[in-house]
């Protein structure tokens, strides 16, 4: 996958360059479990640079149930949000201080991407959310893109102006079938002054007043400005619809830029809210399995993938934003990283996320069924149930 085809908007990043790696001393095969489309091409690029190391790549789609046994991988790609849960099993190699320094040290990476606690994984790439828009539509309505999404109120005014014009549907976002609904709601919650769980990770806070305000803000944008047929789509479907001109604005990650061709598209930072600017920072990390029989080659693979040459391959083949600071150029993503926040690094996170995914999906079911935003008292009742389910999950870890 190319990052951006010729003629496409240079929205977010360019491929990085790096030096030639040294050839390994012995023929080796390492097993790599991956999540991201395009990862096989990255593995091939590594093999081309290291012909004596073969990478046997296997795609996974969810949290690995086991990283032990004869069929376990040597290297595994993990969602940033899964790392704490997987590390808690004791299955991951802890990178030594010397190993971390040999890849450039913690300071070489975007600070918001670096894992908390023990270093059992290294950031590979970053996912976040920015606002994509039709520049031609805004120009026709005399709306300055620099101000159109500068805060929640400006975002609302812009969408309202587009709706009134009746030229094109204002907004497109995924509802129940969002690939990561918690990540979609989280920045609205944070920017309303709320949170998902308490700072010590022991108590759900998604049903507290400020958190409910944030959830309400996002679902009201969906209820007022998104067609029901769009809300029924999954994330990939919504992105394709935007690229094909079905609506004027969407909120999406870096990979959408690979689908956009033409100067009619633009991108701006995620809009700040009532209490400031807080954007979701996710992505993928790379971990080495503790019992790997090819630890040296596995580390070489991770080092290459997280170095300048491998980070260029991330941009070219996966379409995501590099976690290595020097590989990410100036632009909307880089400018909002300082406001980045990660989802809580908790052992119970997979169970917590499951509870939230289920109930956040019910919000969109109600919006679609009623053709309008969910009433706030019903929203409070639903999030009270969500918090109770999350508390149960916390008690089971």
C-alpha cells in the first residue's frame, strides 16, 4: 500500500529513510504474529535487508489466548491497549536498559506512545483521530478550515452550516460497527472533564456527570448530523463513503489518507472541548515472547521495525503514523500528539472494553431507531449499567 498516491493530499506523513543494516551471522526463521494489514510487506522488506533471516508471518485478529508452546511466535504485534493484560501473563520478554538504548532510548519515541511500567513492548506505530473534510464544500460556504473545527462549538456551527446548505450530508461516523468505539468516545469524555476509570484503576467513572456529558456530546453530533444508513456502517465502510463524496466531514485515523485522491480533501486536528484538548493515542506495539528460541534474531527484527528504515515501511505499507519521533513530519497529527492520552493500561482492560463496546453500541441503536439523539436520562441509566458491568470485570482480575 502506498502512503499517498501522486496527486493525493499530502495530509499526514512521509516515509522515513534509514541506513543499511548489518547482515546476521546465521540462517534463522522467526515467527511473527501480526494484526495490521500490510505487515507482511513490512516483513518482506526486513527479509530483503536481512536475507539470512526468514520471517514466517501469521495474521491474528484478537488478543492471543496463549503465547507459550511450540507454536508460539517469537515476535507479536499487540494493540497498545492489550499490552498490560498480555504482560500480566508473564509471557513477554522484558527489554533491558541496554536493549532500549540500542533502539534509540525511550526519548526517541513519541512520549504518549511509550508504555507505562516495565518495558515489555516497543511502540511500532500510532493511531489517533483527526478531522477530515471536503475543502471544496467549506470554500463554497465561505468557511475557513483553520477555524471550522477549532472547538466543539465551531465544529457544530460548521456541520450546521453544511446541513442548512443541503448540498451534501454534513457528517459520517460509524455507530455500533465502529472498529474501536471506546477510542471514538474517549476524547469526548476527556474533553468534557470526565474519565473511563478512576486514576488508580479500581473504579469505573464512565457514569459520572462529566463523563456522561462527553458521551452525550458525541452521540448528539451523530444523532443530528449523520444519516442512519451511515451509522449502520463499519469503520471501513464509512471511510470509503467519505472518499466517494457521500458526506463532507468525518473523524478517522491516519490510514484514511491513503484512500483520498485530489485537492478537495483536507485535514485538521481533533477539536478541543470544554476543558481543553485531549486526543486518543492508540496504535500497535511489538513484543518478544519470553520463551523464544530465536531471541537475538527477534530483537533484531523489532529493532529494525522500530528504527528509521522500518518506520518508513510502516508509512508505506500500513499507512499509520510512525512512533519514532524523527520519522513523523509536521502536520495535523504531530501537532496534536502533545494532547495525546492513552486508554488505561489495566490488566482487566479487555473485559472493560467489552462491556463498554456493548453498551456504547446500544446508544447508536437508539439513535438509529428514534432518528434523533438519545435522551440524556436514558443515557445515564445505560452508563450506570456499563459502570456496574465494568466494576464486576475489575473484581475478577
